[in-house]
C-alpha cells in the first residue's frame, strides 16, 4: 500500500459513491428541513418566552435524516426517542448534580446507556443532553419544559418533513421500511449460489444504491466473511417438522422469511402429510397457508428461535 493510501486508510477517508444529484438532494433536504422546523418552532413560540427556537443538536439529526435516510440511526424511533429521553436525562442531571463537569459527563453517559437499552441510539441525543447542562440560563430557566419545547417539537417536525420530502424520490422513501416495501421481491431465487461475492461486487452495489451508507466496503466484506464462517460451523437441517416451532429458509435479503408451524396433519402417512404454517417474519409476513410436508421440509433450512429481538439458529441436539 502506498503512503498516500495508508494515510487515507488511517484517516478513514472513504470513496463517496453517491451521484452529484444525490448530493444536491441531501443538501436541499437539509435546507428545507431546517427552514420548516424553524418556522414551526417560531409559530409555536409566537410570544416571547425566553425559549430557544431550535436545539443545536438538531443540526446533526438533520444531517442523518437527509444524508443517510435509510440508516438505522436515522429512523423515527431513534430520532424522536433518542433526543427526548436524552433531554430529560440532561435536565435531571443539571438539577441534581451541582458540579457542572460531573453533571455534563453523567448526562451524556446516561443518555447513551438509556438509548442503547431502549433501542433508540441516536448520536445527536448526546448533544441534546449536554445542552441541557451547559446551555446557559436560557435553557436552565425552563427546566423540564426544555424536553417539550424545543426538543420534542423540533424532532417531531423534522421527522414529518423527512417523510414528506423523501416521498418525492422513489429511492429515498423514509422511514426505511417504506423503501423495502416499495421494492419488489424476486419471484424465484436459485437454491444454490454458484459464485463468490467479491470486494468489487460490494463497491458496485454501493454505487448502484446511490445513497450514502454508513459502513465501509471493507466492513461489509468482513461481515460477509464472518457470516460465512458462522454458517460453516453451524450447519443444521431440521430432521422433522413439529407444530409450534419456527423455521427459516436461510435466505439473505428481502426473500428471507420465518414460518411458524401451526399444525402437521396426517403424520401416519408421511407421503400425504401436510403442514399448516403462518409467516411471522420477513417476506410474506402474516400470511397463512398449507403445503405438503415434503415441500415445507425442502423450504426449511433450519429451526430458529427468537432471542433478544433477533432470530437465531437452534442447534441440533
């Protein structure tokens, strides 16, 4: 690796594969978002009250919402809850911890912990908590009202603006779930993949998405390698299909799904046995159907169970 490339790698300078159009859309979205939120806040605070109209940390939230609208940290729950919870923690720390140094550090650290446990990690929330402690008399005088105004009003407004603004662009639906629903899942997926994904494939895919992704291509390939190693060391195949259990087809992407077996009928004659199931996650969510047991067994890659909000393989005993 050349010295120049080594310096870029150490500094974390990644190639930005987004088009010029996408970059301009991001900038326009930020402009519209800040203007509208400021206008809404000014309308709510039509009378002089000593409040600040907009919390400074919203500037960071706006960047996430319009530059990475499909990112996990940019979704409505993290944006709203992350900021509001952090604001409440910040006010509490200011009121109950006299030392400003200790109060500031405690506010941010408790906010991060709370956001982690409540699944609403949003980096600007740390700044929202910090502002409550070191924001000066204008913030201190309003106490817990700071949580409602400007924080709650600001974040609800910016989420609504992001939803409406991104509706104009089919590839930028917000929240991210709308993008996944907008895209069609392929009707057929080959049972066996007879090619290896490469670094170049990831780079091309990232460019094709034309949206800033908060992960490097190296990080994606490393994640794939770890997933492949996990698959190789955790090979399972259901020996039988039992009612009440959950099974996954082991696919990747939008064709992945998990089904719960509701009933297995005519077990005495395996050739004529049928399976009634309900899809509980992934493609075809909440649909119910009945199919031959042999067909279901061919579909099912392994049994799964839910742990900590995610589906994990059940190891064969």
